[in-house]
RNA sequence: GCGGAUGUGGCGGAAAUGGUAGACGCGUCGGUCUUAGAAGCCGAUUCUCAAUGAGUGCAGGUUCAAUUCCUGUCAUCCGCACCA
C-alpha cells in the first residue's frame, strides 16, 4: 500500500473541521492549558518555511496536553494593522481592508494545510472594529490613569517624501523608499508611561519561566542602574545636577559635561563668553542623524564653556564644564561629572582635550586606558575614602553626600516611555478629542468603537500629519466635557497596540460587552506556554507585559504576569546557509513542500532538523529521511503479528519515556530520533502486535497527526486519535537486564564486556581476569588503582 | 566597545550530574530483488601510515577519565549602540 499523503491529509483536515474537533469552551471540570504562538502579520508574501517551526512545536505541546486530558486553548489570529499593507494600498490604490482580507485568506489556507490544531472559532483580527474597540478602551483607561501623555518628541522626517517615518523605515539614515536624507523633526506625540512599570517588569521576571536569554534581553533593555544624583555648585551661582553610578570616584572628577540640549545653556547665556560657539555646536549636533552619530562614536567632539565653571564638592577644586554630544539629554540629568581615569568615554575625551586624569582607584594602568573594574580596586587620592574597596567607598560617599545635602541615591533606567502616535492611516484611531477650553478629553466609552473613516487617499499629508487630518468632517467634533467645538486626534496607534493584549481576547473573542468575560479570563489566563521570535524579546514582550500589569492593577485580570512560560525558536536559513530572502532567491515555500512531501513530513522534518532553539539550515536532501520514516510507519499495519517481542516491548517503554520528557524540553529532534530507532528495532524484529502499533500511533500523533488518524482508523477506531490517551510508560519495563561495561586501562578503551545490571566490582574484575585480551594487556604491569562506575566503566590504572 | 550565543565525520546533528565521542537522519559504498533501473529491504560508513595510533576551533591545565570543568586564544553569527 502506497502512503497517499495528499488524500490522507485532506481527509483528516476536513474531518477535524467538520466535527469542530479543536473547539473549546470553559470547562471547570478539566484542567485548562493555554498554548500560544505569536499571531502573524498577514503580509503579501504568504507564510514562509520558518512559521511552521514555531507553530508545529506548540501544536505538538497542545496536542500532547489534549491527549493527557487537558482542556486546551490553542488559538490563532491576525496582527493586521501595519505599514507594508498601507504602503501596498497606497501604491496600488486598493483599500488596506481589501489587501488585509486577501492576505488573511491566503494565510488561513496555508495554516490549515499544516494540520495545526487551532480553534478557528476564536480567530481574531486586530483591524476588526469589534476588536480594536477594546484596544481603544484600554488606551482610554491608560489615559484616565495618567499613563498617557503628550510630549514634544524628535521624529524621523524624510526631507523628500515629507513624511514622518517609523524607525523601521529608516535604513542607514536614509528613507527606505526614496533613499534621501532623514532628519529629526520635533513633533508632539502621545507617550505611554511604561517607565512607571520598569521595576516591576524586571522584578516579576523571577516569577515566570522564560528561557534565560529572553529574560536577559529584557533586563538589559530596561537597563536598571543604581547610583546617585550629585549637585555641583557653579560660578553662575546655581547648582548643576549630574547622575553617576560611580559616586565613589567623585575625587577623580576633573571636569563636567552637559549635553547640547541641556537647558542651562540658555540659562547661562549672558555669562557664557563663547555662547555663539556653543550654539553652533548644538546646531551641528542636531543636524547629525542617528547614523552619523553612531558612525562618529570613536571621535569625541565638544566645546568648553567659557565664563562658567563648577566646584568639585569634595576636592573643592574649580573644574571646567564642556558641552558634548556624547552626553545624552534623554538619560539621567543630561549632565555628567567626568572621571577620565575610570570611564572609557571620559578618558577618550580627556586625552583629546588634554584634561587632567586623576587616578582614584588603584589597580589599573591609567597611562594606557581607563580602569573601570569595580570588583578589585582600592581607593587612593580620595581623602576619607582612601584604602576602602570600591563597594564600601560607594556606600560611604553616598551616606556622606546625603548628610551634606549634596547628593541622593538614585536609580535610573535605559527604558524610555513608549512613543504611541503614528502619523498613519492604517492603525487604531486614538479616541481623544482636543478642546481649546478643556484640553485633551477622552471620548465617552459608549462611543467606542471610534472607527477608522474612509479616506480618499492613504498618503500622509505634506506637513507630516496623518491622512485623517484631511477629513474635516471626522476631525471636527464637540467636546465631551463642555460641548464646545473640538478636534479629534488624527494620529493612530502603533502596530504594537493590537498585539499587546490579543491573548486576552482569545479567551472570549465574541464578547461585545467587554474585552473578555471575567469568567473566561479567570479560567484561561495566564498563558501557560508562549513561543515566539527572539526579535520580540524586548518590544512586544515588554509592551504586552506592561499592559497586562496595568490591567491587573485596574482589576481586569487577576494574574501579575500574562505568560507563565516563554520559549523561542531558532531561525530557518536557506540551503546556502543565508537568511531566506526574495532578493537572494533562496526562499523555500511551504506550499511546495506540502505538495511534494505532505504536511506530516514537513512538520516532522522541521522538528527533526536540529535543536529547536538554534538556527537551522534547510536541506531539501535531508527531508527525504522524514518522509521515509512516515512510509515505514504506514507499512507497520502490514507487519502485525500476534505477540510483540519482549525486547521490543521494553524498547517501547524506553521510547515513550524519552518522547514524553523530550517534548517538555522542546527536544523534538531527539524525540523523533528515538522513534526512528524504535522503528528500526521493530523492522529487525519483523513486526509488532496491534496493541503496540496503537501505542506507536498515539505517541507519534502530536508530531504527524494526519497519518496517525489514518492509522488509528485502520486499526478499527472510529474516534480521533487526537483525543486518545497519550501513552504512558512502565518504569520497570524501561530497565534492561544486562549492561555493557567499558574496560579501560589508564583511561584508554580496551574492550567491552556484557554483565548483568548491578554486578559488583569484584564480579566484573573476575570476568576481566578471565578475558584474554585484558590479561595480555595487563601482563607485567602493576595495578595501582581500580575505578568502577556501576554498569558503565571499569578503569584499571597501571604502572 | 558591551551583551548573548555557537564551533563535534562528507553534511544536518546526538552525547543529565565529567564515565565506551559520533545516537538518529542525509549522502556514499556494498548486498538483495529486477531483463535493467527506480523504490523497498539488509549491511558498512570519524580519519589515517591499520596502531600499544590520532581525533570534538586552537594552546595549555586539573583528573584514573574532559565535547563536558579551569586559564588563555582564534573564528563565525545575532542583538544593543556614547545609558555616565
């Protein structure tokens, strides 16, 4: 019988759909399991071969849980707002809604062809007004709780297209589309105060099970540092505040630096004799794009302030102040104390401007480079700190500064507030209204959804406003507070908005009264296992955790963390070992693979290709092995015999154990290898009985569901194997009777002997003594030592 | 520069706690079947000068024993980018 994957896969996909096999409801009589994969952006290109890697892995988990009796929620949907769709719409004059609909149709049929056990009745779409009503609702709550505010911000501005660009659209400092210069332009933007949650976003990571690199990426991105704010008196008669993580090096602060945007430049304008030079420098710095700034990282520039100096509060020495763009206005206080001996950047700057370098921590060679180590150094040239280790010095100086009123302990973060406005059409309208009298006002919640109006053109306007700004009928409205004339916000939300809470909507996607019912949220949340790309470790993960924490605070959900467990798959590279891309022509289309090998083979191959978390290279040669394995499995029904050999029975129990444990560790590749080994053993034994073929079918079902359903039916069942019990193993039967013991002399392998499991050292040595090849090797040597590792190694050390 | 990985046969990759390196798969070679071939099936397959040999990027070290631990070093990939 030939393995007819096309017929089999079609047949079972239809049956699952027809019987609504994977549809779930809240059922408190069963334990729940919420398995989640990142919902895709339905691009025009369709799915690529990387998508099924993540989806199949979590599908295997979901299917295994179902077979273990869990009520499994495994949903799918569309993160459909976004720039590529909008750009496609602009170029081809098609409404983004239509573009989205077409792309979703294509994605859906592709996903269904993989045999993934999604509950399609819960499909969601972030661009559906019934969905984004709640995105807007959450925004309104953030606004009402003071977590949304408007701020003047520098944005990317393309000088040729005259539009605001998202960071993703700026490539090497130029516009992605026209390649002309991109400059920074100040615009008023909506911001979300994610920084208010910075501590919790770090600290609560201790309560979740994320793979280490994801945790680290989040922690580094948030970038919490402990230090102190210190005030330096200046000759202008005021105080200049700096932030430092190294207050212990205060005695070594030989100059100060303020950022070009620092407000004191204006404040000190009349005292600065070289004010014009400073302004010229500031303008020069403003003109530099991000690209130029990073290009010039190595080369420090700056201007010394003439007319104002500062006093080092512990040495009482007068020190100069510089303005330089290596100090950022957006971090700390926008001003630093420079300690060239112990900070690499200050060291470079001091070398260039010939500034004094005073060593205050002994242990390095400051002739050569800054000594930044905080573990080993001892304080010198530092008055009352002399002789202390860095950590103690830090404590002592911080206390001293507090007592004298010149400094306070301070924690800073690299994390910035979230820029939440986009001057774009294809996004959720921000549900706020501006009234001259009352300021920014939320629209009444009863008026949600504030739907995206139909516009003539999706192009951003000349002055960088969203296309919605031209819709005067829509823009002009009344103030919900005073009833006077008011204007709607025309900016829309970023693509990240819809994906920041979608996992909540899946719990109860049709609910029209609330984002999801309390009952559904309490039952399904938190997500038990969330898998997704490493590229989302910082942005999407932080944004959605932030929203979830906020929703916890306002008592919408009752878990402090939305995701219990987070894992991440490796990328799949093209056959040439390079990232798949259209321009390189190395893209593998999953449709082609399914057509020539079938979905089960594709699934199995993607799981077998290598360690799930590592990047893997596609091989159209190797995939044949996965197909062969399934063909061999298919033929097992022709190899039935009355009784399975004991050795095969034992092999089964060992394999079930390995597969069971490996799935939990996402070691799918070794789980499949174990099943292949078992298959070889069965072939060597000439077959197996019906019972064990059923066991094999249930064990393989999560990996290759179609062929297993077919086998299950062939074996006389009329229910789905997808809901049969996952096999369990008998620990006793996993044990083997005999052990192969490696015999070594001086650690070198000399041979292997077979002994009963649990043989004593004396027994093993007796056998060795009776074995010719070992006695020959030991002849004339003195045995110094014998090392016996139970059932594994017998090493004889000789002289 | 900082942070995170990775380096094992011709290839993809296996090897809790240090304990027979190369599981499993691809490829290759041989056998079987066949008029012949393909597909199956069975077997072999780290290397070489075939040994008391060498071997997990390279150089050392600890150990009876190292892919695994330690020190140094090289290479590749991915993030971040002057965060004081």
